[in-house]
C-alpha cells in the first residue's frame, strides 16, 4: 500500500484535483456566508452609531442651552447686585 501512494498516475492526480476543488468550493460557500453575516452586522452597527450620534447631538444642544441660561442668569444677578450697590452709595 505504501508503494501505491508513491506513484501518482494522471487519473489519481485528476481525482485529487477534483477532491481539492470540491473542498475549496465548500470553503468559498462558507466565506460567502460569513461575508453576508458581516455585512448584516455592519449595517446594524451603522444604524446604532447613527442613533447614538443623534443622542449625542441632543445632549450637546441641551448643554449649550443650559450654559447660555446660566450665563444670562449670572449676568442678571450681577446687574442686580451692582444696582443695589449703586443705589446705596
């Protein structure tokens, strides 16, 4: 049996090539499945990132509004204090 394995006829080489081709066809199918799952995953992640960006934009807008309100309130408080100081002089 060992001697048979050392000699390769054209027929045995053709059979081997067909066997290898079948195996690679199976590998190609599995890679196609993996690519489809990755594409679906990327689409889901992209949607989640867009939603997250919207939430961050909303948070930023709220922070700016609160900051502006605090500045306006502080300015009004300072005007009130200055008014009291000048009316007492």
